[in-house]
DNA sequence: AGGGTTTTCGACTCGCGGGCATAAACTATG
DNA sequence: CATAGTTTATGCCCGCGAGTCGAAAACCCT
């Protein structure tokens, strides 16, 4: 949970990017999204306003962390995160929702990936296995991903080489604007 | 766009509810949701932090407004809203999205309503007509609304009396947690 | 060359959203 | 009281998209 104070005249997002770069060495943020703000009353003599962000970085772009840092899965977090537990839960829930109806995975996946790798990213976030076949068909039909033409060498255990894919857009696109009811019936 | 300053020690949501009650006489807020925050640099000598909220109130619960207040549709807003135009657009977009995959309309509709009335609420937000029949079937299938058993008297022009419905839950429920991929396959 | 492994492609099923036609229920009029 | 007009409710059909499954393709190792 890297963070810090905002300088006067600085935008909130700019402050977040500055802290990300200074404290964990992350400059290539795929997607940065504000979560929520709340006034923290933990310090009676100090008046703080917390603004939390959700930052998505690509798999493989490892941030520079202190040497004694340990990674924990979001399913089994240690109890150390005193006030951050709620923020982590909200961020996770938000990300789970976004993955289902947007191309938010563009910020999590590497620039080129196989359907298996992308499905693994989804599984890591959603918590259950997704079918690489269906994933490719759904995202491909909406035009969110496209085959690059390249192929990936098979792994150590053999197997057919997987086709490489890439996201067509690198900004957030909400795929299904209205899911339940009559769309505007666009003539054409 | 009612609003104001936050008192020290006051929560942001509490401040929002206080300003809603004091300035427009709205105490029964069906749903209150934080939109986004940004540091306002319009005043060079003052350091302001804007936190905007989206408040949904029931149709019919008219707020107490100054006598010279005019209502404007969100489609044709006057140019007076200098910095609020963006906030209004974001709030509208957020509400449109929420209506499609949640029961956010519980905060907009009166406690008991007919399918026609609910469809009118949807049309007002989405901007196009929705079918009362389909609306009732979809929301009923997901268990979001249920018939109360009562009926509404027919209007002046006659017609079959409409059945009364009510939302089963009065807190936000996201109906389709994951739309695209394999659900957790809940056994039972 | 053959077995094992992984990916890809096609066909099939199933449930849901949407539309349409018809029935039901009420009001107003003569 | 009968009829026309209006609005709501119900049932049926259709199309589409997601999900599953099986077979083929392509690769590695022995």
C-alpha cells in the first residue's frame, strides 16, 4: 500500500503516480483509478483525508520493494493491514467487476500473451478457473483482443504452440454498456 | 448541486447528508455513493479538495428548493454549471451503468410502483423506452422485485389495473456479478 | 515412429432477452 | 346494459450468445 501526502497545487492522480515512482519504482502504470476518499479520524490532533487508488501494473513488471517484503495472496492476507484491509477488499471487488464487463485486463497482462496466460490472469483475480477458449472467443468477438500472428514456443512438456494475442486498445473500454434491456436499436 | 464544507471530525458521508438536509431538505436518501475527488486549483490562494457524491432520492420526494429554481433535463443543461458539468456527466453515466446491472432503481422508484412507473424511471435515466413487460420479467427472475399483491386503480382513461410491485432489498445489489465467463458453478 | 501434452477449431445445447399476439380488466358513453 | 376504447397481463416464438464437449492439429520427448 504505497502512498504519501499530496503537495499543494499537485493533482491527486499526479501525487499517486509520484509516490508510485518514488517508493516502489513503478512508472508504467497500465490503469490508475480512484477508489474512494474518507476522512481519517485516527489522529485526534491531525485532520487527514485519505484518497485511495487502484493501480494495475502488468504481470512481469515487478516493482522495486524493500528486501524484507513478502507477497501475500488476497485470499489470505496477514492481519497487519490495519486500516488498509477495507481498501484492499474494495479494490479487489472493483477489479473483479471490471474484469467481467471491460477490457481491464489490458493493464494486467503483458503486451503479448497467449490465451492460457490471459486466462491465468483472470483466474488469479476472479478466484476460479476460466476457459481459455471461451475467453478468447468473447474478447475476440467484441474486438478487444486480436491475434498478432506470432506463435509462442511450446513448453518443456511439449504441446501445440499457442498463438500470441494483444489487446487492441490500452485504455479502459466498457464492453457491454447495457446488458439487460433494449439497446438504442441503432439503425444501420 | 448542493454541497458545502466538511467540519473537522465529520465523516465525508455525514457531511454530505448534513448538507442535503440543511440546504434542500432531503433526509430520506435512498442511495448515496461517492463519485470522485480532485484537488481544485481554481483558487490560487486556497487549497480545496472536492469530493462529489451521487445521491438518489425517490420519485415524488420533492426536495425543498429556492423558489426561483428551475428544473432542467440532463440532456439540455444550461451553461451555468461551470465546474459541475463534468460531475453531472460522470454521475449520469455511473447511474446509467448501475441501472443495467444492479437494483439501483430501488432508490429512485417509490416504495410501491407499477411496472409502467418503473419503466418510466428507467426511460428517464437511460434516455430510451424500455418495455415494462421485459423489465418486470428480468427483475422478477433475479428476485429483485416482487408483487405486493395489491393493485392500482386504473387511470382516468380506463384500462386494466396494474399490479403493485416493490423491491425486495433496499440496498444496492449487483445482479450479474460476472457476465462473460464461467460462474462459480454453485452446487445446489 | 509413437505416445503424451497443449492448443485450436467446430458443432451442439441451453438459457435469456426481446417481440408479438391475444386475453383480461377497467372506464366512459349511449 | 352493451359496446368501444384503453391499459395491463400472459403465453408463445425466435434469435443470439455463452458454455461444453469432442476431435483435430501441432509440438516435445523417448
